[in-house]
């Protein structure tokens, strides 16, 4: 019975910036160059062998807010961005992806086969756990770079290490399995691998991102105080109930109470309910989903309620 809300997208730019930074670091081997300079070694010939990003192909796994922000940044570097077309993806997301420079292909295999860089931007769930496994990596090109700023559990780390050792691949990783929740010692074969540039799960940790998240929390509270629930993650999103009762009524005291009393007298439970006012008119429409069907007699009793203008019954079956 407690609303739980989040502020999606407020830190998307920060994570995308880190992903882009890891890509640039891999191309120019920046961490190794810095380490050599600090050790007093001048190795210009070694670090002048970068290939460059322009003309490369970036495959994005997860075209959400972060994926789209990365696509925009990669496109600005002259990188071709591809993603897999998924059935059911909202049209506005597809439109924004195309505006960001994303080119859609039909299958994972097609995307991975042409991607020089693969960046992961998916939530952790049963479908994405160990998504990057031996089979996934086998579809990648030899020498491809794997970027993970999502969740450590999305990658089968043993499989990735095998690919790093045997196929000239590299990885930029911000998240690891079994990473500690506080500062301290951390032992990870993946983090210690010489073909991995790693960071400390800091993708969203910029001052700008934290300020944006804080502002988002204030917006949530303001909306709640005004009677609106925003970005709630624990409300039922799938319509429930066997029957939909649409009641158009005058906006008068007690109308809905009388409607619900009629339903209660017939032992009908209300699973979900919504009531909307019409603009510039003293009328409203209530949409009520019930756990049991509404027969003709009960529908007529609802129509007889004072100030009810019309009642429409439809079945969800």
C-alpha cells in the first residue's frame, strides 16, 4: 500500500558520457598511456597506433534513455550506430532512436556481426542475466570492444575473459559481479585483466546527474502533494477484471458512492477504478473494472442511480 516511484532518465547523460569515455579510452589506450607517463616512460610510437572512431559501427543493446544518449554522442564522432528492431517497441521510441542516428537491423546476430563496439544498456532481470555469454560473444567480431555500464550480472564474466584471452577483444566495464557496496579491497579477475579498462560503478555519479535526480525527487513529491502519482513502479499496469463498467454522470456529491453501493449489494468487487472530469462541463466519466460480470438487471440498477447519465458494460473476455 505504499507508492514506490523513481526518476528514470535523470542520470542517462552521465552514464552515456562514461560509456563514451570508455570507448575513447579503448581507442587511444589512455589509461596505459597515463600509467607509463607517471612511471617516467615516453612511448609515443606505442600510443600513436590508435585506429580512430570515425566510420566504426557501434551496436547498442537496450535503446532506452541511456542508449539513445550514447547514440547521439557516438554519431557526433562519425560512428554508425545500430540496434535490433524489437516488436512492440513504442513508435515514439523508434522515432527518437532514428533521430539520434540509430539504424535498425533485424536480429542480434546481424547487429553483432557488424559491430566494432557493443555497448550494453539493459536492466537486470531474468532475461538479461548472463546475456553476454559464450554464444553472444561468438556472434561478435574478433577484436570487438564490449562496453558494460548497466549491471555486472548482465555479463558472464568467465565467458568474457575467455573471449578477451582468445580473440583480441577488449572491454570497458563500469560494473562487476559481486562488487562491494563500500570502499575497500576488491578482487576480480575481470577487473584485473590487462584488456579491461574498468571504473568503480560511477556511471551516474556526476554532480549534474545527482542534481538532476534530486530535482526529480522534488518533482515527485510536488506531484504527490497535488494528488498525482508519477513514475510509480509498484502499481499494477495491466488492466484487471472481467468486466468494464463505464459510468457517465453529473459531477454531484454521492453519485459514485451510490454506484459503488449498488455494486456492493450484488457482491461485485471493484478491481480498478478511474474517474475523469470533462472540461467546462459539470460531468464526469468513471471507468470501473470488476472481478465478476455485470448482468442486465444490475446494469439497469446502475442506470437508475440519481445523476447517472449513461452506463456501458463490456466484457474483457
